[in-house]
């Protein structure tokens, strides 16, 4: 089980790196927009993303 966690974290790094490599300007634009968003809205978006991720994980396991 712990091995799968490391594999998942490595895959996150791979995808993040690929997106940064493929579209750095889009990442910079997104970062500027995120700075202007209120923390409450960012927190809600993070919670929604986490819940969706957990639901999808349950579907695929």
C-alpha cells in the first residue's frame, strides 16, 4: 500500500511538470487569477476537487 502512494505522488509530479512544460504562459495567467480570488473561494474549489477525486478513486478501485 505505501508503495502505491509514492507512485501516485510521482505521477502527480509528472503531470504537473508536463503541464508547466507544455503551457507555461497559461500557468502564469492562472496564478495571477488565483491571487485575486478570495481565500474562501479557493478553499471551496479545493474541497470540491478533493471530493470529486475521492469519488472517482472509489469508482476505479
